[in-house]
C-alpha cells in the first residue's frame, strides 16, 4: 500500500481507532506479509504430500487465489472508490478465505499453513 494513499485527506478524515498504526507501518507490514503469502503458495505447490489430481491441492489453491483477489480489490474499493462499507464486506470475505486457506493447506504442508497465520492476524486486526 502506498503511504501517500494512507496520508490522503479522505483517509485522515475517517474516524479511526486509537490502535490504527502510523502510515509508515503499512508498507513494511504488507511487504513482509506479501513475502509470506508468496512463500506459502510456493511451499504448498512444491509439497510432495499430495498431487493436484486428488483435488485436495486444487481446493487449497482456489482459497489461496480467492484471498489474493479479494486482497488486491480491497485497496481499490476502499481508497479509490472510498467505500468503507463495501470494503468491510471484502475484509470479511478475505478472513473467511484466509482461514479456509490455512485449513486446506495444513494437511498438505503445515509450514505453508503457518506462513499464512500473520496474514490472518493482520487482516483481523486491520
């Protein structure tokens, strides 16, 4: 997320929680989270535990992709279209898909599942 977006007049005008991190935290947090998310996907797809043909891996990968799509759409909905109401619904979907993602990854690769826990924690907090 771009810090100039977080520093925008519209964003600053919102009623924010006292727990809202300073704007400089967001690019650092998201850089780490994106690295963990990508690492999780690589570990999951590299796992020899199961094959795509079993369907187990394809379900987990569906959840992974769905969470990514919602994640990438959230910033546009929230900042560009300035729709906190719709972005809240997107966050709920993200939380559901991240949790389902962790659950689906766990039997195939515990490491891949654990790498997504900080993502779930951040989205829950945000």
